[in-house]
C-alpha cells in the first residue's frame, strides 16, 4: 500500500471532462490504485538522486519519517480527441481518497515544478519554478470495527478538485507534441510534489 500506519492513499485520478456533439466525455490522464502487491514492486532509492527536482524536499525529509516518502514515476495518457479549439467548456481536475485511523482533517499541498526546457520545438511553459495549490478535507467515519488497527477508520475524499491554470496549459501543450522523445524530455523536467499532512 502507498502510505504509512497513519495515512494511506487508496485511489488517485487526474482527468478531463469535455462536451461532445451528443454527450459529455471523460478522459483519464492518470489513475493510480495502490494494491497489496504495490509493496512488493517498490524499490528504495537515495533521496539525493531526486532532491534537485523538488525545492524544499530535503528540508521535509530531514524533519519527517523516511517511510512517509514515495516517488511515483508516471507518463500521462494525453491521447484524447475533442473538437473544442480552446480549454473553454472542458473541466480539468483530480480526485483522490485517503484513509486513516486519526479523526483529524488533512491538508494536501500540491506543488508543480518545471526546469527550463531548452529543447527546440518544446513550446511549453518554462521558467516556472514552483506553483502551489492546497486542498483540505475533514474525516468521514468509514468503519467502527474493521480498521487496520482494529478500531475506527476514517476516509478523506478529494472529489473533482480543479487543476490550476498552469497545469491546464501544460497538458494542452504536451498534447500538441507529436515526437515521443521530445515529450519524454519535457516530462523528465516536470515534477509534482504532494505533501499530505494530518491536522492536529
């Protein structure tokens, strides 16, 4: 599972909804569902290998438990088709579900980082070092008997939280790239840091 004994991620999806001539359509860029087998395929890396891609990561690591940090490498599926000339009429968002045995609110801070891309033809937003977005959710009791520790389990749902404008622009520019190598180069220089904090 993806998490610790205090808090676990159960599901995360990033998507776009857009109108068509007859109905509304839904496309998923990323869908992450940790399972019991996730632990078996994880590998341990030195945090210094990725620290330069995340401003403030070492400070977080030094004051937190090492088992609370996870690196997930993904390639989004940007192959969807709609007839809208701009982002107007589309909804870009993300949803997630967390679980904990603590009856306190959680705050999810999402930070986007991109390094200056010097690859010719990569017409993407650049020179943006950090953009932050915050989501706070309060617990909902899920079970009073079958929690992981034999007690109460609480759920936290982030449902259809809107993407920031920078991320929307990034996705649409990425969609326009036709060269796989160029797209990989851009994605290698784009990272997202999510910090999930249990309240007091």
